[in-house]
């Protein structure tokens, strides 16, 4: 499973900001914003701590990074059978074009190429629908015909005319391959999805019959059938083409294996050697039992500093949820941040005992969960450029149950989102005054992450139900109440002096940043994600408004929080942070009571009163102000360049990290250095 920025964090709506086209630098001159086009913004991330690793660790990260990039073509081909042909044609045009580059059609061509790179194909990475070129067929044909003959990736025996007749409808006709993954009910999901996990002519009934036979309902360690193959129909016979050395995608997989062999030679310990050996064995045999052995070895290796994902992992791209897209995340543990989460986790009992709830609802023995915090050094395949901020693997339920799972938070990616958001103009538009801007600048990121930690590590695990109360007594309001409870736990404790005592926070006022951000988001700015005229449906959004509105209303007699007007615009102003904390505590006590007693009617009442309804006038105002900022809704990341420095004998003496490559250069370099697959993989 992956966690993306859009839904992930309480304050994340602030992080959805972007910087339009203006280029800015942060205080330390690191440039987070790289490029912007269509509905996308490209950022880069830093790899803090890389310099402090030893040479062996750096070398390992280097080999794993090479392995992470070698699989890129696999994903293009998985996403659609003409994607590599289209990308290579566009790249050839990009390199050979000698016309007017200020021309509108050429600009549209550039945008389309950048979008194809971003989506690893011709369908939107998030919406799944095909996006169309903004340039004409005529422009495209003219450019293709102007290319040197050997630069056009024709199929064997094809003329340029044949090639154009094949490729143009795929690119230009909205009715051809309109969706990558179709989830609509009532149609054949396989036939109507444009992905390349199933060959031409394969129907949903074929797939269900083929895999239905394999599945054994009594198997307690079920194999993930279909995970690493394309299902094809040839002469009426349905069979699998496995992605492995000697099978489909062999040229790319051979290279991945080659880099993994080098990584193995510099591995940190035996557990890590075993992980890599199992993975290599899986790539060589395609055997899914070996894949499970690899997943188990991977989840059991908790001590290594360096870690990675490399392979056929997530199944979001298959409407039937069986075929996995190729991806890679190369990372190392962030020791300092992991210490923070471990510190919170190991003090779980103290937080439980001091929680402002009725003692009957406290847990006698509570254990915090620990999520490792990591620093990403390289992203590949389905994690690039669209990047998760958290990962929880493996996906096989039985392995999770018997061996556990690894849950990781990717802090350097979250940091880059936050830094880029600072340049978006979002805070300047919605924040009341310089005092709050300063608070957010100084402590916003730190306390937002801390609030998320408290929510995830302690909040959900805290409290208990009274005997006889059912776990789903809250019915349809279950997740709103549960998220409200966890958020309040985090809000209450983010202001606690205990965090300073534990050395997690250094400034007694830091929490005010999270309080301001939370109230502004819950009372106003999260409405930017809802269409005008609609109410709030999503449970995280409901929980935030429930909390913000409740404390706003209850604090009115003391003027704790105000909505003020200036120049026809509405702002949130917090007048008394201490009283605000007490209100969060009061609400936590009430929400815990509702949950512990299973008081469904009270849950329904509080959700209806505070969480759902939207003030239409305010909503319209917020949407209008937000639109003026012209922010890009989606973001992705390019990689830093890891370069091996060698001595006269070719021995690696250091690995250098640089951050100067731009989006187009990186994509064109990958097309040259990491593109081993044929254009057509049948
Ligand atoms: Zn939660």
C-alpha cells in the first residue's frame, strides 16, 4: 500500500500548494521547484544525511539506484502496449526538431511529451483517462516524416505510413483506449481498460476462469497468482507470459539483476544478503513462492540502515487487482526522526495515563506502534515521478498476519512538499497576519509531522470500549469518530510540555503553528477540495471540520477563536491558545465517551451538527481566492543524480549526489542510459 500526499495528513491541504511558474529559491538556495506544465508541478527532493554514510553504504545505495531506474521501460509497457512507441517517437522529434520552438504547436508538443513522461504513458496518472495532444495530426505527421528513417520506431516490416496509421488513433482519437484502468460496473473491465496486463482479445471471463482454477480457498498461505505476468490469448488458448529473466521484459530484468548482484556484494549483513538473494532468485525463476520468501525476508530485516523496494509490487493498475506494476524506492533510515517516533512509542503508557478522558475509558496497558522514518535516495517505476509519502508493505495479508509489515514515512519527500508550499502564495492569501506566518514558517512542518506521529502511533491505539460495547456501534459514523479521536489526541498532546521534556520539541510555542493550521484548515481552507454547493462526505475532512467548528462554537463566550473580515476576505484568528487546548481536551473526553459507551445517537448528532454542512457563502469565497493562486493539483519528483567516483583502477572511491539536473534532461538521459526493452514487447 502507498500513501499519497493528497489524503494523507491533517494539514496536508496546505502542502498541496504549488509555485505557479515563478522560480524561487529557499533560504539555503536549494531549488525545490523544477518545472510546471498542464496540471502538474515537478519538484526535487534533498537527501539529507547521505554524506554521513560510509562508503560501503553509499556504494550500495548507488547500485540499488541504478537497479531502480532500469525498470522504467517495464512500467511504460505495462501501462499500455503503444507507450514505448509513442515515447520514443516523441523523444526522437524532440531531439531532431529544427523548426521554430516558440511556435504554439511546438509548445503543445513539449507539454504533451512532459505529460507522457510524468504518467509513464498516455493516460493521466491519477484520473486514469487518456489526455490528448494539444498539437495537430498534421504537425505530428510532418515531424515524424522529417525524422531520419532509423529514428522512427516502426514495427518490423512497417512503412512510415503504416506506423502513423497505427499510432495516430492511439494518440489523437478520444474513443480509442480512453481509460487505463476502468472500474465502472456492468462492463468487461479487462476489455475496456487500456493497460497491457492482458493481451488483445482477453476477456474478464477468460481471466476469471484462468485464475479461478488456480486458487485454493483452503490455502492459508495463498500465492499471489497473476502478480508477475501478462495473460494472453493465442489461437484461442489463454496462457501467462511471465516477467522474468528469459521471459517477458528480460532485457530490463537482466540489468536489474546485475545491479542487485553488485549491491549484494556490499550488503550490510546476512539478513540483507538473504533479501537480495531471494529477490534475484525470483527475478530469475518468476516463481511466486520465491516472491513470498523474499517478502518475508524483507519484512524480517529491520536492522539494516539501507532498505529498498524493487519489483512488481502494487496492483492498483489492474482493475481486477492481480497484476503488479513495477516500482522501486531506495532509502536509508533517518536515525534522528526514527528516534523521535520510537521515543513517542516507548512513552505510550505515560500519554495514555495522562489523557484528559474518563479513567474508565483509558487502557491499562497500551503499546504504541512504531513507523520507521526513511530518507529516499532514488525513486523508480511506479513511484516516479508521482511519489508516495508513506509505504506499508508487503501486501499479502497472510504475510502481514504471520510476519508483520513495515510501515514507513518518507520524511524528505514530505519536507520538499512543505518547502514548495511555502512559495505557493497559499499562506499569504489565507493566514491572518505576519505573526501566524512566522509561526508556520518556523514550526509548521515540525509540528505537523509530530501531530501525524501522535495521531498514528498513539491516537488510534489509545482508549478502550466498555465491556459489551461493539466495535462497530458507531456504524456509518465509525471512521469519522475514530479519526476525530486520533486527531484530538494529537492536538491535545502536541501542546504538552512532556514533548519538551522528552527533547522532541524545543520551543514551548511551537504547537501554536499546528493549532493555527488545523483551525484554518478545518474552518476554511479544506473547502477548496469540495465543489461549490456540495457538503462534506469524506471522513477525514468531516473529522477536521467537526473539531474546528465544535471548539469554535464552544469557545465563543471566551472569544477563543474568531472569524474576522479584512478587505472582504475571511480569516481565522486565534486569541487564546491555552483555552483552545483545553477545548480540544474537552472534546476528546466527549468523543472518547461516545466511542467507549457506544453512544450512536450522540455520534450521529455531533457529526450532523458540526461535520457535514458547509456555509455556502464562505465556500464560494474560499474557492474564488484559491483559484486566483493558480496552483497545480498534482506534484511529482525528479531524482538527484548519484555519480560513482572511481580511481585509476575503476574502484569506487566515493558517490557524489548532485541536484542540478532538470526535468527534461533527466528524462532524456534515462531514455538513453536506462532503456533496454524493445519498443514492442509481445
Ligand atoms: Zn487516522
